[in-house]
């Protein structure tokens, strides 16, 4: 099994690599197009600003090759946190930015009227499974997973939403669209349940 963790200059790459190794597999951290194309599974992590992320991917020449691999060749990909948000059509984080456009969604600022709900949303919170997915095999509903974000995805096509999180309002926590999987939370930081989700993606997607 060849797993490529895509390096576009943002993200906790080595945490993801360590988590993949904990579930019994190895991976490479790379932005080399040949290595990415040769992989069986792709992981797109990320921490930081949407604009920086999409610009870095453009500058590295990753966007068009990844689009072919994911949307035409249907290579399975798991996108995490910022990587998850980059899947969307657009973001309104510090201005307007076009995303990869792989899912019909927008990224907007997280807002809450409850003063006890701090932004950014940091820490352990629930994962409400609203749809069956290979990612959830062996995962208890309402499992606690780890979030770090100030923006969130709003999906026009709600059929792709497989998990939600209640933080004030209900937020999109995870999606599945054909071969594309994404989580707003960090599986690599979510201990037992997060590792199981990674293992499910690697073995079952």
C-alpha cells in the first residue's frame, strides 16, 4: 500500500505520518507529482489560511494533476482540516478565494451568539454520524474528536455530509463524495477513534 501525504507547505505533516504508522502502514510526505500519481491513497492535511493553502498548491503545480487523479482516475483521498476546506468551491476567509471546487460548498467564518462558545473552536467535541460511511466502521456515534478551526464548510449538496458537530449550531464535521473523504476534525490528534478512522480510510476506500 503506497500512501502519499501531500506537502503544500502548510500542515502538521509529521503528525499525520506518525498516525499512519501507528495503524500499521507507512507513507511518504511529498509534493512530487510522480510519487503522488504512484500512490494508492492520498491524504491532504493542512493547518493555516485558505488563501495561503490554495496559492501554495498553485505555485507547486499541484492543482491540475490532483484534479485528474482524484476526479478522473478516482484515486481515494482523505482531506483534513484546511485540506478539507480546500475541497470547496470558494472561501470567504480574509477576502474571497477560489478553492479546488471538488465539492459544492463554501467556507465561511464560524459565528456563534453564545458567548461561552469561543472562536476558534479548539478542543474535543462530538462527532454525530448522520450517514453511514466506511470511515465510521467501529466508531461509536457521538465519539469525541479533536477540532481546531475558525472557519467551517457549508455544503450546498447536503447529501455528501456524513458527520456533524454541535458547537452552538450544527457544523459539518465530515463529508464523503464518491472517492473523496474529508474531516474538519483532526483524526491524527483524535486518539483511538481518529486512528480507527485513518485505518478505515486506508483499508476500505
